[in-house]
C-alpha cells in the first residue's frame, strides 16, 4: 500500500497538539509496516528527524500552507497533483483538511469544531475559510477520526449530513518516555530554576482567549487574597498567541502580579520537568476537543484541576477536580481545595494512574491503520 500523509505540522522544535498526534501515530505506522510506502507531504523544508525509516519518501509541496489562500492552493492544487503523481492508494490528513479535488480515498483527523463554538476567537478570513470548507471536508472524507467521543458527537450534531458510520474515535495519548514523575530532589531543582524555589500552580499551552487565562488570573488573585500565608506562584508556560490584550491589562493591575511568572514557549525536556514539579496543573480552558495536558499531568503524577465542559470531563474521568471555567470564584475555590487538602491531591494522583491507561498511541494507531486498509 502507498499512503500519502499530510505532515505539514511536523515542525522541528515546534511540535504542538496536531503535530504531536501526527508524529506519534505516523511514526508507529511507518515502523510497524516496513513493506508499505509512505509519502510525506511537507509544506516547507523538513527535518531528517521525521524521516523515520527507509520506506518514507519526503516531498516538499509549495506554497507553505499558513494562510487561507495558501491552504486552498496547497490542498486543492499541490496535494491533489502529488497524490496522483505518486499514485497514492489512500491519503491520511491528521489536521482535518483535505483536497476536495482528489478521487483518492481520504481519512482526516478532526480535533475540534472550535470555530463554531468560539467564532470570535478566529480572525475574519480564517473564520470564513472554516465556515465554507470544514463542512465540505467532513462530508468529503471517506473516514473521520475524532480525538474524543465529545468531538465525534459534535461532528454529527453540527454536520448532520455526515454518516455516523464513518466517524470513529482515535484518542490522543501520552508518551511515557516523555512524561514521568520526578524525585523530590529533582522537583526542588526545577523550582529553584523556574519559581525561585517556591511551589507553583502551572498552566501549559498557548495563550489566547479560549484557553481562559483571564479567568485563571482572576481566580489566582482571589486565591492569594484568601490564602495570605501561601507562597504559591502561578507559572504560565506557553506561546503568546493572539487576542491577549484583556488578559495583559488585568495582569498588569494584579495585586499578586509578582506571584505570576510567564515562561512562553518551553522546550520539551523543561516542559516535562515543569509539570512533574508543579503543585497542580490548572487547565481551565473554555473549549477543547481533547485536552492533552490533562493526560500529561497524570503521567507526571501531578494533580489536575480542569473544566467541567466539552471534552475535558471525558479525558479527566474521576481523576481531576472539575470546575466551572466561566466562574473565577469557582476556579479559586478549586485552587484553595487543592492547596489545603493533601488527601485530595493524593487521591487525584492515584486515580490518574488508573485513568491514564485508557489512552494509548499504540491503540489509536492500530485503529487508524485498520481503517486505512479498508479504504
């Protein structure tokens, strides 16, 4: 079998959500099926680190697809032509985009429909692109892998013309070689490096309105007011993305401003250490198709506080403290519970050890491969 794969999110030193899904599943497919050929379609020069074996043929297609007009040119012209030129039997696109003009059977991974639930978070031209193309992509796809049951049901609700039989779940997961607990000595070293030796709540992820950093800062301000004896910091580890003006204005006026630390983008090795050494992970997003940091914290044996909406309860199960992300007081009360209740923290850690076993890159990859064979 010759499989064409959209690998445009395999970016050296910048592997985030979609890129992580692509990396973990595609690498496993390549290594497990040496007799099959994989054509990787990049939209810019690539790192040799992503050429996992001799059965991979890398192809760079232009133009780089990082703008709605370029999305169209890349998928509808460059990809459609490349699929035909390389005689691909099937096309796998882990970022939910595809080529409407190809006759090659296509499977996509749908991570979320955030543009419908949070339309103001998306700029005008990008929003129009999603509004026009996303329904058509989902209708055209031969198969759709949703990253959670929540996302699967959302697809079927928002796009009623999509047949339920062609939508299945392929969960995100976590690499145990990347995320693991630390010794007390190692935790102290991390705190000495990043938080002046003090304990800290941690947020991990990009910074934009959907991630709800404004309400997290408001909640932390309340927490510090109600727990004057606490020396806990709030560490925010993530790339500053877009529409952060309101959050920045609040931060600059905070009484507890000196207890908030922004790290922006953090390399993988430091990210693992930050999660494993934190007092708790605070992942209070307003909407997620999955919520990978919740699972990463479970592997690091760090307690989690997360939102009670969209996919996050599905990922967390009973192994996290769920709060209303729209209510800063409710978030603050959750922070206080974790701060004061050592038994609760220990219980969440133990439940996380069980919950994390639900999600496996190996299982998701096996499911994807079986579907690709049928296509």
